[in-house]
C-alpha cells in the first residue's frame, strides 16, 4: 500500500479573498498624542485579525502609540494609568526589541507602557452604534502580563503572552465626541523562566538556540462594536465521515430562552446547508449541521480539505436574542439587535491507524519543516500579512506539505493562510524552563486558551503541548512531571478530541498518539539502518533514542502508533549572496534534476534499502574527501562564520550542502516504517544558520533542488 496520497500538481495560488482584500487598506492612524515625526506604518494585519470570527465593521488600532520603559516600576506613581505616556512612539504590534517597532532596544526592560487616544472616529469605524451598543477592545497577544485602563479606569488584566483577550470598555467611554485615553502596561520578566516563553532568551544576548525577547504587544489590537448579547467564540468540528459539522458557539452573556441561532454554510456562493435552533437560556449553543452532498459518494471528494485541494467552506452565523423578562415582573426588555459574524471551515478528518498518519481516512506521508516564525526586522511579529502568506507559499514551493510551528503560537492570520493555501500545521506550545506549581498552572491555563482559539483551523492536525521535556526536565524520574505531561495531553483531547496529541515531542513520551523522535546523528548510514530495519527501530523505541534519552518513560510503545522523525538535519551553511537561490542546480554529473515518483512499493523495499545504504556509504567517502579538500583551501572566513553562527553540522559550500541534504533526507525516505519527517529548519534565525533559506527567505541552493530532495520517493 502506498504511504502517500497521490499528489497532483500544485493548485494555483489563491486569489485574494474579499476578507483579505477589503480589509487590507485599513490603517491605524496616529496615536492621537504628541507627534514626533516617526514614520506612519500601514496596518500589518492585512485583514481581520480573527478570520474565523469576522464582523463587517471593526477598527484596527495598529500603528503609532506612545511608549515608555518603566525599569523603576514607578508608572502608577506618575499617574500613567490616567495620563498615558509621551516619552517616545512605537509602531504596534511590533515588539520594542525589533527594528520595525521604531525602537530596537534588546536590553532588559521588565515593564513597558503604551498609550493612545480613542476618538469618536475610531468608535464609528468599529461599528458604533449601527452594529451594536457595546464596544469590545481586542488584543491578539501581549507578552506576558497586561493591564488596561481607559481614562484611569482599570478595564481588566490578562496573563499569558501568546493568547488573545477581550475587554468590554463601554462603561468607561466618554459621551459625545470626547476622546478617551487608552493605556496598556505590559510586564515581561526577562529572568522568569517559569512563564511560557518559547525560545526567548533569558540571557542578555541570544545564545545557542535561543533568540531575542519579545516584550509587550506583538499581535493586533482592534475595536468592535457588538450587540449587548454577542457571539464570543465559534468552534467548527467535522465528524469522522465529513458528512456533518458540529458547531459550538459561545456567547458574551446568557441569551434569554427563545433566542435563535442560525448557521449557513456555502461554497463559491452555493448553499450547502442552513440550520436554525431555538435556545434555552444559555451561554453556549451547539448545532449539528448535516451536509447532504457528503452523504452520497458521487461528490464526496469535492468538498474535502487537503494540502493538495485546500477547499474552504464559507459560514455565516446569526444570533437573534429573544426579549428578556425584567426582574421582579412580567414586563420584558427589548430584544438586542442580531449579531452576525462571518467565518469559514474546512471539511477534513485526521487520525492514526496501522502505523500511519491519516488524512481524510487515508494514509498520508508527512513531509514537514520546522518553522520558527521569526523575522529579522520584526521578530515574532510578521512584518505584514504578505509575509505570512509568502511564508506558507515558500514552504509549499520547497516541497513540504506540513510545518511544525516551533515554540511559538502563531498569529491567526498565519493559520488563515495555511488554511487557504493548504499546509498541515503542528500546533506547539511555547515552553517554560522550570517545573514549579506556578509554572505548571501557567502552562495549563495558557495551553487551554491556545487550543480553544485554534481548534477550528483545518490546517492544524496535531497538538504538541511539550517539546523535548522543556519545563519537565526530570520527567523520567519525577512522577509529578510525568503527571503534568499526561494531564496536558488528556486535557488537549478533552478540549479537542478530533486531533492526535504528542505528549512530549522528541523523546520521553507519556501518552502520545504519534511517536516522534529527534535525531541529529550525522552518521547517515547509521540513521538509514536505524529506521529501515524493524529490529533496530524496535530497539530504539524500547530503549534509548538517538539523543540518549528514552523514547517513552513508562511501558512499551504501542506498535500501531505512527513513528516520525520530527527533528533532523540542522545543517549549518552560510552562503555568499551569489550562492543563494541558485548556487547549485542539483545536477549531479549530468546537469539534469532527477525525476522522482512519490512512493516505492513494498516489494522493492529490500533492494531500495540496500542500494540506499551503499549509496550513503559511497557518498560519505566522497563527502569526506571533498570536505578535506575544502578545509585545506579555506577558510578563515568560514572559521569566523562558525564562531558566530550555530548548527548541528557544517557544510563547506553549496555542493556539500546539497549532498548533505540528499543524504539526510534519503536516510529517512528509505524507511518503510516511518510515517513522516520534519526537517530542521526552514529559515536561518539570528545566530542559527541551519535553515534551508536565509533569514531574508532566500533559498541557499535552488528551490527546485530542495523540492526534488524533499519530495523524493519513500519506501512503503
């Protein structure tokens, strides 16, 4: 049986959607405070910040804000919650450590303040009063702890640097055309390794595999006017057969009995289904929407979502609250105006069976790449929405069908483009680096919010709450750390039972649905044999893995679970600019790229493995000779690169880089026992020079060569 779904030609790039294009022209204006001459900046969101919960009117607050550091933590003493700050300006949502923020200060600053004016024009653009009489202030993400005031009134606080929060600010807004002062205080302790922080360094300067810090606001800020009773959250879950969709809608407050909710699904303007339900008094509505077309086999495949055919279904949900009885009598209050939101979903199922990863019920070989989601000028915040789209398109152009978002919770706009262009996503939590009661509590709370926010994206197919035992470093010996790993995995399944969960990516699994292994062994022959031969793979699964850590911490591995190598490679290569994107044509000896199919049949596996092992051994001999020659001719410059950059192994030049890639990928593609892989990594990131492309997203060798290597045949 083939390990891959047949992969047709890549779909044409998606046209700009009305959702993206109509909103792309929104700009944030100025801070409303004193001007400093700092350049204006177009809204980098490019569209509604929550593409699956869109109202027709909203007001972006991205752009120029006033800003101040508060290293002495005296802001309240200076009445900053009332007056705001005016020391300098910053471009939101770029973190102050980044150049695009207009500041670029990477030092320790545990507390920062932001302020700007809210004007009558802002409120009108947000839809007040036509869209409703309540005003919601949304933050995509503020790292790590945020406090928000309007004219000195505390509106609310939030903890968690990767998750959104919303505040109803209606009561604090002035009447008439008066302006209001919006103030945000963000606290992000650089040395607090107990807060989920991902790859943000705690040392003064980035070292090893850790990067510059991201402090304060780093995702979009916006206003929306809504009715008194409004939709706060939508969750779409297709059933296994993909012939029905479950909708869970959460409201901002209990709806009166007799209220109605209507869900309408369509594709390319054609109605698929429409369902209306009468509700009891509740804050949560659940609907089952049957799709008649999917109950008959003739057109079943036409609506399914996959990387090869990323079909999205448009959705509209309307909440019409009934009149509510007034307390103490029979009179009723007038019904709130209906709340109407636009959304979308993808019909697809994911799962595992018989050592394979399943997409839409069929074995699907995962060809993934590690994605750090870090940009040189804007850090964790993408420079604009085009950069997010281009990132997804680049990953696909290089031959990958999946990306593992590493130690970062991606912006919903990135996930939108993964949904739209067709890319499988492994959603991973940013890790803390110590185990305490407080650290565990923080991790559980923030991870729960991540899953709730992102569970409707069809692109997300696997959840990863922990990576490489970060935050549970003694999991093998400490039962409380194992308990946290199991609890996070089970909590994830409770919040979203539709996706596989990896309890601890790389090693020391407790209760994973996919057994993932991190393997940076530079001995390609050893890697080939490790995964090509059943008994050797069994020894790895039941004992110590390639990194010297046990693959599981309790019990034998379920042999029906898929096994993937989810980190490998990490080859350092720093090309000269004229080498990048074309320094090698991948020609080998004859100047022609090798034409490859998608799979090798099981009957050919033994011969294929034998040939692969011999080829790897020969290639290693050639590589050693070529590396020796390169080393002799070189390279004080190369020595300097090695001192200032980082990788697991080092390539001497473009030809050596290509050869190393071929051997690294080929060693895994020769295995009939693996369900997929994830290469480390897509981009060079700060001192890490182990990307397939550099930090400016330029391929280090020809993109078509990388694609050929990534999509080479796999043994089945």
